[in-house]
C-alpha cells in the first residue's frame, strides 16, 4: 500500500461539506506565505467566505480547486470577458491562483492550471492571460515552463509591506491553430 497523497482537480460549482472552510483555510495559508492574490493579509473569515460565495455567482467566472487527500489545497479562476466585449471574447484570464504551503510539491499548481486551460479551450477561448508579482518565483517558473510568454512588466504593480513590487504580464495561445498564423504566435 502506498502512502503517496491523492491529488485531484475539479471545477467547483457549489460548496459541499467542508469545502468553503477548506478553501478559506488554504487561501489564508497561501496569503500568509506571500502567495496572495491581491490580499497581503488574510481578510476576516466572513469577508473571505462572502468572496468565495460571490465567485460562484458570477457567470463569467469558473472556480477550479485542487485537492490533496480530499481537502481543498489549491485554487484558480478562469475569468471570461463580459458578454458585451466581443473584441476580447477569444481570450480569458487566469486569476487568483494559489497552492497552500502545506500542499506544495505535489503538482497541484500545474494540474489546476492545465484544468483551467482545458476548460477554456473547450468553451471556445483561444488565449489565456495572467499577471503575477515578481516575488512569486515558483509560479513564474511554472507558467514559463507551460509556455506562457512574458509580454510586459509593470514597475509598480503591487505594494507589499510598504515596498513597491514589479508585476509581470503573460499570455499563452491555448488553441494550437492560432500559433501557426503569421503574427499570432508572439514570436518575432
């Protein structure tokens, strides 16, 4: 019998059992470890619970969660363009991605990112955009390994503990047919 942890990734459409509590706990831990997705310090629990419940209510957002031995330990959101934004309907944004520190090293970040990409492609999205603090080096390495192209740097992207931090902007064509078109692959 193996003691290897069991990992899984799913799209979460409703909270069941301890899902909401687990998601808040994992996000709290990620924020405390410097991997926040906008937050520098974890918000009060009632604010966090309202945030996650709200994510499930927005039609343009899809919440993906990674589990380690059945407990939510990772998350990311696929955010599609508003319905009235026809010009950017081909693209979506990967947001609010994190893995709790106690669950790192099991491949959950890659699994969640791949699930977001697969769902995006299945729904007609052709490109994924994301942005990230320069301090999140493990995530940057993952995204670059998965083929995300850094296209920009914001010199004053975030303020953490009074210090301004740069941010990096990435994109990736997930529809392979687009990369073959002249001028579309980001290669020059």
